[in-house]
C-alpha cells in the first residue's frame, strides 16, 4: 500500500476514535492529513470505500503479524488486542449503518485464522474433507459469535480472560473430536487393507 493511502487510512482511524462513522466527511479526512480532496479521490471513491479499505488493511495486518494460530487463544488474542487499540473506532463502525462491511471482513478474518488453526492442529492426521469443513465452520462461528457478543456489551468484560477460561474448561474436547474424525478415515480404510 502506498504512503499517501496509509496517511489517509490513519487519519480516518483517528477520526473514528473521536466521532461516529456517519459524522466523518471527506473534508474531515483531508483536513486531518493535510491533503487536498483530489488526492483523496485519487485513492478512494468515497468514505464507504475508505472504510472498507481501512478494515481490510487492519485485518491483513493481523494476519501478517500473527501468521501462526496454534491454539484457540492464538486466534482471538490478536483480534482482541487490535480492537482494544481502536476501541472507540471499532464500536463506531459496529454501531453504524456500515456494520455489514465490518461483519463481512470479520468473517473473512475469522475464517482465515480458524483454517490456519485447524490445519496446524490436524497436520499429521487425515480427516474426511466434510469433517474438516465442519470443524472450520464451527470454530469460525464460535469465534465470531463470542467477539460480537463482546462488541454488543460495549467491550465491558475481559474477553481474553473469559476465552482463556472457557478453553481451560473445554480442554481436550476439540482434540477428541478431531481424533474421532481421523478414526473414521482409519475405520473406512481398514476393510480395504484386510482384503
């Protein structure tokens, strides 16, 4: 991403920390980053496009910074940290009419993170493709659901602490499910080996 585009996105995040999304204008953004309107329009068609690019940029940054997701907590911790870094901005987006843009990007991010986690957790196992897809969908929905509940609460509880506790309580259950799935493959292959 080029330098000017980054400056515009940074200014936009600063403004989102200060006021709701629907109150931010192109003039606000260009005034904040000391650019002219033509420069803004060279990079972005309008504020909704800037929002979409800004969210995408943040989520890509999470993926690049935290490329290994070896445990469930590894999947949600970067998301929590990034949200707390931009607390007011994220809540302003989430509570705006543009919420759908945020939700689509959140689902894509969660899908990426969970897929990497499942691939790591099952690296030495053969799973039926439908089970692999089921695990990914289940964990993605759980991750997104927990995160959205936190946003709905206004971030008023310690999500990381809660998530750590629930993973302690459920410790081993995911692994058992994965092993049961892998056994399905072994069971199906066994009759063919015996013949």
